[in-house]
């Protein structure tokens, strides 16, 4: 987006004055991945007899703590973006009550009724849609990846429920939170808000890919099956100590790779790694993006020939290699604006390619309300979309049953 030199001086002065106050620049890695991309989306069912206006009031109070959730994207230079803290960066919507219980509704219909955010300049980046049902309230949450990863969203939902329930919670760390006051979006200089046609082909292609038809399938895993694989792994090789997530990913990789990625002979498996667990400088209550991908690479012949324990062990080794404090410090740092992934390190890794990549996310903790000290009597997460077009999302139902939601751009068997 080219602007006259006189405008550039005014832009630079405005940005310098507001950086760290109500403007936070995205990191180089975030600029490369998020603008134009799809949001994280969750359908959360709140079971308690609580007025929906109280839930709205409590989420507004939560926003005061987690102000990244009240922001809009702006374009600060050619293909460089920032978050602007806005009074209307959060969009709350309450729909008319439905004379139906949760068991009687169509989840696909509910997803269509949600307000969906767009990660584009000028657009709000967080929306919640409330739908009263006969037996509770359904909340549709749409959150741009530019402001939060899955762990940050978990921390936000936990705080929202604590405020609603009148329970205490630890406030977020000050790392990468706005320090100033929000501005009305109408006050944002129009030079920072470009149209889609003015954005790069890469961003336009991300927007177009969001409308691609996707195919889904659930695969359930019983504890007895997972234990059986672990016992077989020990018999196959004494060093094969593998986790449930690694077993499930290995099995799904073996079962679905030909359907999900029909046009490649080499597959890169990406496992999101949470830096909060391994980088000592990053607060565990950090809000924003503190995740990078560990990588395991396979040929299709290897996937077909290797056993489940062999595949799982190779996945484990790739994760261990990434979950290393020295490596975490090498690939990332903490600036005054938040976590920075070092672009020179990222460039040495295989670039993202939907025709070759599978993302395997372990989100069992996101579905486990007991781990958030709220309990299954409070509510449940009934749907989650991580905006991944080819991947395995590991989740857990209230019954404790672990399953994976398999997502593909091609029909699954």
C-alpha cells in the first residue's frame, strides 16, 4: 500500500507515539502467517441458569483484563500489520431464544448463526454470539489467530467463567498487553485500513482458501486400545515409551494420509509446541501467540511400512527436539511487544504447504473443564475449529472419551 511521502511522515509519527500504548506490531512470523487467515472458533454450552445479560456483563469485565481481545488489525507498512486497541474490537451478539434443548439442535446450523471475524485491516478480531436454549446458553466464539493461540483463548475462557461464577483467578501477565486506552475504530487513520484488493496475493489466497469445502470425521480412542498399543510398543522395542497423542497421530497418519494428501510423496507433520512450558522468560499467563511448530518428515512409503510404535516414536523424537530450552531460546525471544520468533530460524524450516502438511494439535486440555476447576456441571465445549484445513485435532468429551477430529480438503473414506 503506497502512500505519499508527506503522509508517510504523519504515519510514522502516529505509530511512534502509540506503539506499546494502543498499537502493538505483529511479529515478523505473525505477519507472515496470520493476516487473511481464518479464526479459531468454539461452540461452548453453558448449562447453569444464568441470565444471558450477566454473561455479557462478565465477558466485558474479562475484556478489561485481557484487552488483546478488543482490537482490530491495521496495516502499518507494505505487508506489515499491527493490532490497534479499540473500543469496538469485541463484537457481542445476542440472538433470540430457541425453543429447543442442546440435544435437539443442529450444530452446523448453530455455526452458521455465529458472527465470524476476519483477520483483515479494520476488522474486529473477536466476537461472541449468545443463543439462549431451553437448557442453557450456547456461546459461539470466533477469535483471530492474530491475537491469540489456543492456550491464550483457554486462559481467557477460564477467566470469563470465573468472573461469571464469582471465583478468583490469576490475572494475565503484562507481557504483550496494551498499556494505553482503547480508541474508537472511527478514529483509526484510513491510511491504515486497506481493501482486500490492495493486499498481497498471499493474503488474498488465504481469504479465498477459507471458503474451500472441508470434510470431517471423528475417530474415537478407548483407553484399552491405547494401553494395548503401549504394551505392543514395549515388546517391539524397549525404548518405545510413547504418549496417547503420539499413538493417535501415528495411527491417523497411517490410516488417512492417502486421502488427505493425494498429490505428494512426502509429508511434513507439524506439532504445535507451547513456548510457555519451556522458555523461562515467557510467563505461563502470557496472552497472545507463544506457539511454534515442531516438524517430523515422512515419505509415504515410510508411513505405509513403519509400525504404529515406530511412527509414534519418531513423532516423539521430533517433539522432544523442539521442546528443548536451548532450542526455544535459539528460535524465539521476548521483546517489549511480545514473543518474537526469529525469522532467520523460520526461513531455514520447510515453508507451510497445504498440499504436503498435516497439523496435529493436542487440545484435550481445552475440552477438560475439570482442569479449569469449573467441572462438567458448568458447561462443555461441543465444537472447535482451529482453522486448519488438513490436520488432526485431539479432543476429549465430558465422558472422558478421547477422539480426534480429522479435517481434510478431500473426501475421507
